[in-house]
């Protein structure tokens, strides 16, 4: 599934807050599932997790360090969205 992190997600995002960062907001919106995001894992509250790609990790580091960031897109594995 394609996840689009928008400028609105960036504007609404909270620095160093795994459930409120722009990536988490975008994943929640796209999947309808709540998640916690870190540079190491994206974990869904309902179960399942995956390691984010390099672009996501770099975005998280930059956003948390309050550096300029821009909208971007990334893919999450479809199998992570299938309930266990």
C-alpha cells in the first residue's frame, strides 16, 4: 500500500511523538489503523509491525531534529494489513 505523507501531516505532526508524527498520521489515514512510529519499527496497535525504509528513517530523524522536511511517499507491505 502506498502511503503519502502530506504537508498537512507535517504541519499537524508532533516532534518526537511516535503516535503523532507525520508518518504515523499518514499511515493512520491510509490504513484506518493506529500505529506507533520509530526509526526502527512501525507497529500497529492491533498487531503487526515492519521496519521502515531508509527514506522514512531519514524523514523521522530530520523531523525530530526540527530540520526542514518535505512531503514524500513510501510503501508498506500489504501483508501487514491482513489481520492475524
